[in-house]
C-alpha cells in the first residue's frame, strides 16, 4: 500500500491563493505547505503567507474557536495585535525572528509597516486534540469575519 501524503514540500511547488476578508482593502497570498486537504496530514496545518507592503490591516481582527495559531515572521516588520476582544487587543512590534502565539478564541491581526512585504509562517493547533480540519474549513467555519468572495478568491 502506497502512502500518498507529502513528507516534504517546498513552498515554490505549492500554488498560492489570495485571502481577503470583508471590511478590509488588504489581502495576503497564502500557500498551504501542510494541510489535511492538501498534503494528507492528520492534524498539521502550516501556511506560508506573503503580505504586500504598506497594508494597514490586510486581514481584519478575527478569531478561531477551536484552534491556537502561531505566526513566525521570516521577513518584514509590523505590528501584531492580539486580545480576548477587539477592545482589549494589545499591539506588539514584530520583525524577522518574532514568533507570535494566538490562543483559541482570541482576536488577532497584523499590520505591515514600511515598504517591505512581510512573510509569515503560520501554523494551527487544535485545542481539542482531534484536529483533522483543513485550513479551508477553519477559515470558513471558525472565524467571525467573512471572506470577500469565496475562499481563495478576493
């Protein structure tokens, strides 16, 4: 029996897609490196996201009910915002080498500063220990900010 899951993938071999949310003129381009839907992983979800420069709010503050999230900044500078409600979000400066943690059900967002694009490595972790949802399912079902258009189209 052959195992069809990906064991190693390079980001330039993965097709990117646009992620845009209602209420924001900004967007980001994402590639799913590991995902139950894309790679056959059971729980692992890892995305690489390229966020164009000078975007005040590429994705409006949102939350994920059952998933913790991490963001590692590989390039660019900006401000990471996180908190249990939109009114209590803290602002934290981020730069290459910053790793941000977002608890489940916490609002979060990123602002890109300056004329350099930001590159983020994003991972999701199911708090219930079961996982198995794809990024598409998490993005569609577990956030409070609808997409512009459909998933991957802006």
